[in-house]
C-alpha cells in the first residue's frame, strides 16, 4: 500500500504516517501489541503522573488515543463509503478535560483501547484497495482512507514514545 498522503493532508500528520511501516492491518496490530504490553505494566500511581503542569497524565493520554481512534475510524468509514460530507475537526484538549480518564483504572482504559483497536482492525480489514484509496475532507483537509489508518498507527506510536521517554 502507498503511504503517501494527498498534498492537502496536514503536514504534522506526515510524521505519524511515516511511523507506520509495512502492510496497514499488520502495522495496526503490531503497534497495538507493543502498546498493550507497556500499558499493562503501568501502575495506578504511574498512570496518574504528569511530567509538567498542564500536561496529561498517562490515563488522559490513553483516553486521548481511544477518542482519537474512534474519530479517525468514523472518518475512514464515511470516506470509504463515498460519503462526501465534509467532517469537522475536534479539539483534543476539550475532549480530555471532560473525559474523566483519571477516575478510571488503567486496566479499564487499556481494555477499552484494545477493544477500539480490534474494531479499527476489523474495519480496515474490510476495506478493498479501492476503498483505501478513496478520499474525503476532514478538518478542512483532503485525506485518503489509508492515510487515516496510518495516522492511527503513527499517533499511537508517537504517544507510546512519549510515555516511555517522559513518564516511565
């Protein structure tokens, strides 16, 4: 599969796309397998740590991954089905502020993230090559379905790298 994105794709997403290697579904699965190993080793005390004022806790970061992946998968489904409706963006900090992640257990968040990723994998497994190449507009940018899947992978890897380097 082609990892290239439409020219109007937000430039910062190129970083995420480049972190996604190999076949898309395999990349989704492998990245998440690594994440689950790390998440299951994080204690409740560690999960409540924030490395600087105004930065998310690990729990908030995992909730952010869950929320973002749901939104990305929804976008991919809409565009794969030739829905030409322009989709709005979302403000991640506003979502995090009201999600209640810190009131949940780390095990619960890890479990939910696994279920969301399993759903994302099933969705992308169902897409034909034609569907993966379809485009739509999200957050005022033209994107391909495949690029959305690769963003899911790279976004997860990016945040896992932050967890490993700044939290653990």
